[in-house]
C-alpha cells in the first residue's frame, strides 16, 4: 500500500468504473478524496459510503466536464468548501484526470457534435481542470491522466476518442516539463480492455470479442479496475516521484508480438 496520509486527491469520473476504483484505493491509502461525478449522484454516494465504511475520508464534487467556456472556477470553489467541511484541509496533492467520453464512429460516420464531445471531455476538460487546480496543487504534487490503449492500438470505430487520448498524452509530457521545477510529476496511464461494468455491458452480446481481447494480452486476461488503480496509487506515492512525462502502458502486454 502507498502511504498517502495527509494528502488530498481529486479523481474525475469517480462514480463508476476505473475512477471508482482509483478513488477507493487512494482513500484506502490515506488520502482525502474528492469524488467527482457528472450526473449519477447515486453511484457517487455509493463510492462515498464504501470509502467511509472502510474508515476513509471523502466528499462529493459535481461538475459537468463538457461546459462550453472550459473554466472550472466554481468547481474548485466548491472543492475548497467540500474539503474544508470534510477534513479541515486546504490545497491539493493529487489530480487524477480519469473521466472520459468514448464516442463510436469511423471517419465516414462520425458527426461534428460527437467529435466535439470527445475532445471536450478527454482533452479540454483535463487541460482546464489542471489549469484551475495549479494554484492549489502543492509543490511535489502529482497529476495522473488516464489515457487509452486506443492511442497505440488502432480501432477505426473510435477514431475521435483515440485522437483525443493522443492529445492528452502530449499534454501530459508538456506539463511534466513545464511543472518539473516545482517537483510536480505528470504521467499518463493507458489501460487496455478492462472489465468495468460498462465494458462488460457493451460486450455482453459479443463474447467472442472478450475472448479475443484476452488472447491478445500476454497475460491472457482482461484488466481489472484494481490493476489500473494500483498503478495510479504508485505514481501518486513518494515511491513514484522519479517518474514523470511517461506513458504507462497498462494493457497486460496487448499486441506485444
């Protein structure tokens, strides 16, 4: 377990899937966690209860990430209030830009609104959330951006999502260089096929796809949300402090050969 006692973390898209597991893991390691959610209050409350029942500290933070002006001033004012009420702390140590919006559609079929939404959630929101977080982010802090294997493994049916995740990876490297003088590390983590509830729902009618995905991994299985949370927890810890500007391939060795 990482030692995150006294740290403050914000995890976007933390009401379900990989984000949920990351929030629970960071809280279990001692951090006070802001559980961001968009619309699913019930799922976010369930994450909060899970953390509190285990003796951890967390609070809810609602925000729509595809807002037109891209500014998150009010979001972080609410973050400050929620943090003070939850633990009496101020500031931020760990920002996990996990929320994503996968949009299906090839070059011939994708519509402008779908393209724009993918980039709004997967590129614009992490950029401006980071911008708004920086005055609160302490020196020696951590920024961890959740990318996707689709930036490496080509799938024409998710072209806008893959393009957006590629842009997020460029942002991660650029921010790592820019913020390094403050001791802030910035890294990307790129999961492959991961057995979240949403993934299993989308593939329940196509079991052959799941078996194929397992076979393409060197480890012959799907990833789990806990696999990704373990990597994030390491990067968030002191032990991960010499890693920055990197893309961590979290695919279980998919398509190694």
